[in-house]
C-alpha cells in the first residue's frame, strides 16, 4: 500500500487496483527470490558461518587478511599464486561493468556499502545486488576452473 501511495498517487482511481495487484505480486516474488538466494548462499558458505545472525553478513569481509600469508615461501607456491591471481583477474574482467565496479569498490578499495553507492550513483540495495551477483558469477567461473573459495583464500 505504501509503494502504491508513494509512487502512483497521481494516477486515476480506476488504475489503482491493477497497480496494487502488480506491486503485491512483485513484492511477494522478490521476497521469495531473496529467500532462495539467501538460503543458497547460506548453504554454500555454511562452513564459514557468521558470529551473529546478521542479514548483512558478507563472506568476503569475514576472511581476515594476513600480511605474511600474501608472500609464498617456495618458488612453486609463488608460481601457483601468480597463476591463481591471473585466473581471478580474468574472471573479474568478464563481469558486467556495473558488477565489476561494485565488486572492485567494495572488496578492492574496501569502501562500505554507503560509500560504494555514492561513488556509483545508485542505491545501497543496488550495490548489494551487484556485489552479490558478482560474487555468484565469480564463484561459478572459478568453480569451472577447479578453484574453490577455500583454495583461493588458503593461507598455508
């Protein structure tokens, strides 16, 4: 009802029932879609878990960077790391422009959702959607190359 009143108050009265029906259908569809996506990601990343039941839990933010973990000891580990980084860079390049922009601002530049939204000139919800889709796409691309999240962020 609020969406109808906010966005369509200037419409003729005879259009309002159909508009309300469409808004209601889309809202229900969006809720089920978000629930499905949320449960899929929860299942995929259940091994990482979150410290609390926060809906804004982000798996990439939960992985702590260790400065010493970035420098492999052996030449073979250095080669493996450089090959992995090249594969990840290529996968990021294949993302659509807006997803790549959101992903890079959030995880490379380490901006929060509000700062990213301001930089991109869009809503915070759009940033979250673009980042979620980027992570899903990257996960799929990397999985086809035999790279899992655990192996990509391994710190041995």
